[in-house]
């Protein structure tokens, strides 16, 4: 094993690291709610495109389920 650690230490560290990463990402999504205002940002960015492209992109995003 790398750095002379045993398999048990290596596996326990890996499990602890994975658990903390998953818990951290869940906390970020529950506390900061990054996807809550996604539609607002999409609308803001679509205003930079010509009207015919805006319509086409909106339809594609609705088909994919990104926009409601």
C-alpha cells in the first residue's frame, strides 16, 4: 500500500473521505439552494441571444426538463 499503511487504514480513510464529501455536498444544496433560482439565470442569459435563438433554446430546455 502507499506510504506503508495497512489495508484497514487505507479503506477506513477512503470511506471517511467519501462520507464527508457526500455530506458536504448535501449540506451545500440544503443550505445555499444553488438550483432554486436557475430559471432566473437562464432567462437572464437568453436575453443576450437573438429572438429566434431564444425560442429554439427555450423549447430544447423544456423538452429536456430543465425549464418548466
